[in-house]
C-alpha cells in the first residue's frame, strides 16, 4: 500500500479505491492505512478514510511485510472469516514515557507555539507536573479561560491525548464506540481513554466540569488503585492501564454549567489555580498600558465588582491585532470581546487608561464613498439610463 501511495504522491484515495486497485480486502487496507498514519508514513485527509503519501511513504514501501501464501486475495480473506472467529485485538505495548521537557526556557508545544514556564512549588511548573505524573498524583488545573491551563499540560507531557469536554460528551466519546467502515460493517473503535491506558500516555480532560458526572464516572476506576476499566459496549472487555498512564483535568469555575462535584474533586489530589502572569505579558512586549488595564480589571474581578478581565490569551490577541490594524482597532476589539454586562465598565477603564475618548467595539460602518462611486460608474444600467436621460 505504501508503494501504491508513493507512486501517486499528488492523489488522494479512499480505502475502497485502494482495495480495488491492489486486490486486497478492505479490512486489510484499513489496517495498513491506519498503521502508516500512526507511524507518520502517510497522511489522513479530511474526516473520512482518505489517504495520501507524504515524504516518508516511499521509504516505508521499500520494506514490505511478507504475509502467508494465499492471504492477499479477497476470496481467501472471506474464506478465513467464515471459518474462524475474530481474535480479540491484543492491547498495544506501552509506549515508553517521553523524556520530560527541559524546564529552563520556553518549550515548544505540539502546535508550534512556545510555552514559558512559571513557578510552582519552588519548581518550574512543567517539572512539577512531571514529578506529579511520576508519583501518579492526578492534577486538576482551575482558573479562567485563556490563562494557559491547556498550554501547561501540553508543554509538560509531549505524549498527551486531549479530550475537549462539553455537555454533549458521552461515555462512548471517552471509552469508544462502534462505527461503520467503508464496507458497511460496524467495528469498535477505542476512545482516547482506552488508547491512553493501553499506550501508557497522559490524558487531559479539558473542561471536565462541563461533562455529565455520569459520564465522568467511567473514568474513575482507571484513576484509583484498580487502574482498569470495563468496556461494556465491547463484550465487557477489561482494559488495564499500562505504566505511564496519567490523568489531568481542566476546570473553568466561571463558565456557565461548570460543576465540580465532590466525586470528581476527590479523584484529583493536586488542585492548582492558574491565573494570568502579567509579568510574562510585559516580557512578551505587550503594551505596558494595556497590561496595566488588564491588572486593574482583574483586581475588580477579585473584588466582585466585575465579572471579566482579559487574560494572557486576550492580551496576545491584542498584540497581534495592533500589529495588523493599529492601536485603536485593537482596543476596540478588546472592549468588544468583553461580556455584554461588563462591556461599558471595561470600555470606560480602557478609555481612561489609554487617554482615548472615541474608542468603541469594532463595528462595520457605512459603505466607503469611493467604492459606491466606482460601482455606479461600472454599472451598465446606470450608464444607459443616464444616456437616455440626456437624449430626451
């Protein structure tokens, strides 16, 4: 299959197309494709099972895997399926724990962004989380959105698997569920929790307190002394956590619908508050006046006088918009992203802090006069009407 894709580097194929071209069963092609993608030797395109070659595909095709005679043909595969029951999928061997990141300076996250470590218990925060993982102490990070909770976990654990929680998250989203393949058959696909357990990886449940407590209960047996779960939807299979498996969670207390139950809180022995590091914002060369305004707004939030203050994410966004559209537009955007109930207060503090009286949320205005005039000149209807008027 690797050779097939490598010979057609600009084309994208479904597993059914590859199966017909190679004369293999679709199930074998699906497994081969998934293996190539997991090894980084092919790319999966879009939401469906479509695949394309990458820079490593050609090298993968030079090392063929030899199968027993007769097993390549679809007829032989069908005969084997009729005469033998499918063997259970063996658990994947645990992945060796990756080397912890160096905590001395910025750490590059999977998406390419840099994370700047902060102090936690007299240690760089990434080192503290690495030690908690080694001791199997689950951690709950809580604080407003945009303060860097997810960024910290990504920087600390290069092998991280993340689940973005919300009110619609189901047990199947965590554990796995049956999905239909290209042949119309239903196959069970393990969810991120099972994958993390089998491969000994770190798992982040982001916005965990938005997930139904009944759904979160599926996670608890994996976090206590049993370190195992039962997948009822898949023949009651028991999954045992491999060494290295670790759970972290994120919690935004101010988000509507977020509920930290006693059962959830008790599973996380370490609970760490995460706020915005305004000194880091200054070090990133964000306008000192805007950082001062953010500090002021944050203080009012602490006093209960206000419900919102810009965090590091918003301050970085301000800096990017200012570089493209200018200071006034960046300030208007900062006001506009504040919740409606806090917007007037935020606008007043921003205007006073910056010494600008006319700043307002970014809003589209009237059509530009030059654009309107140009459109009139280019309109054949307007030109013909004017011509007929002059003739009359």
